[in-house]
C-alpha cells in the first residue's frame, strides 16, 4: 500500500467497498467518466477529494498517502446502512430508536 498514487488509492477504496464507478459517481454526485479519470491519472480537485474522504470516512492525508491506514473508526457497510436508515426517520421516531438502542446496550452490558 505504500507509495500508492492518489489515483490508485481512490480506485482501491472503491473496489474494496464493492462499488462500481457508476455507483460511486452517483453517491458523490459526479459523472462516471470523472471517477474513471480520477482513477487513471487526472488529479481530483480539493472538493472532490473532500467528497471522497467524507464518503469513505478517511482523511485527506490518507488519500494523499501521508497516512497508511484509514481511520480506525470507519463504519462498515452495515453500519452505514443503519446510519442511512436512522437519518431517514422523523424526529419522534429517532427518539424512540435511540431509547431502544440504549436499552439494548444496557441489556447487553448486564449479560456480560
């Protein structure tokens, strides 16, 4: 993983997350040809790098190769789906979900 270019790292993140160029382009609100260009040789602009870092939950330093590992608290695909579902809830339902999670955590902690 050392000495990877930004382009190689962007492609690696996409493929490791099981995304096609089209899926990633849609998620980042850019064109598929832009994703392909970034993975080949074109340097992404700062705003695109920030979008990639936010989407893949890593730092700009990681994308630039200054750090060798993404953040340790990056979410799994399942956790991202849970967050997505949570964000789609109405405020009252979010409150209920938070209370349920707190109860589940207490139950889990009590079981050892």
